[in-house]
């Protein structure tokens, strides 16, 4: 009987999604809270726009740099750990062979098969080190372009997110009108962003959407109330 071919679909760009989530979530939330706070203190859209744009510029640079440094640190950590493993298979081969065998025993292989596979892996130093990096340390070799890509992705995502809560102020005569528009478009954007994020990262996209809305809404509300109280 002919069978329908089984085609597996897995999402494999988790690092890119992570960078977009980091940049977009902060970009939507921080400028939103800043604009709401300023709206509670002043009634000048020009000041709010200027402060908001300055924050978006500074935030995107800071977030992008943070992403760059984090990716560079991951790459340096991988190189350091790989060098350590290369030294250990030279100086402590029996210990490292035992660690490889323990991995296969944990998967339920019998002793004869475990030793045969272990011997095959340890026959080649590069394959041996690759195995230890992946299955002992859980480390995959980072893309050498990862740091720059991460920085750019986070920065652009932050800018894209940050312009959403500021946009209504460009078309409003008063800060309060701008705030109302900002609340509407930003909460909608947070919901859509949270849903899309949930589609990629969880099995509950609507829960992710509402969680994102609540976090962003609480941040803006707190900033607005504090500004009103101080003012």
C-alpha cells in the first residue's frame, strides 16, 4: 500500500528569532514606557518625540552592542573548551574514552555495542573532540558571522519596535492624544508580536500574546503614574 511520505518540519533559526525577540520586545516596551511617563509629566509632543527618538537611538546601539559581545563571548568560550578537550584526549585518554562510553550507556546500548562505537569514535581525534563538545558539553560551533549578525538584528528590531509607540505623537496636537494613540497601537503591536513569538517558540501563542501585552502595559502604566505623582 503506498504511503504518504513523512516530511518533518522543524524551525532551525532559533538564534535569529531570539535576537528579534530581544530587540523587538525591549523596543516596544521601553520607549512606550518612556513616552507614557513623559505624557504624564508634560504636554508637549515635541519633547516626547525628541526624548523618544534619543532613547531609541541609544537603546538600539546599547542592545546591539550587548548582542555582539554576548555572541563573541560564546565563540570565545567554544574555542576555549575545544582546546581543553584537545588537551585532555592527549593527556587523559582513558578518562575521555570512559566518558564517551558513558554517553552511549546512558542511551541504553549494551556493553559490546558501546565499546565498538566508542572505539570507532575515538579512532579519530577530530571526531572524538567533536563528539565530546556536542554530547558532553552540549556546545555547537558558533557561526563566525554570528556576532555581527546578532548586533544588527537586535538593533534593527529595537528601532522597529521603538518607533511604534512614538508614531502617534507625530500626528497628535497634545501629549494626551498622543498617549491614547500610542496605547492603542502599541498594545495591538505587543499582542501581534507576542502571538508571532509564541508561534515560533511555544505551543500556546495566545498565552504568549497576552503575557506580552500585560508586561508592556504594566511598564507603561507604572511610568505614567509615577510621572503624574511626581509632577
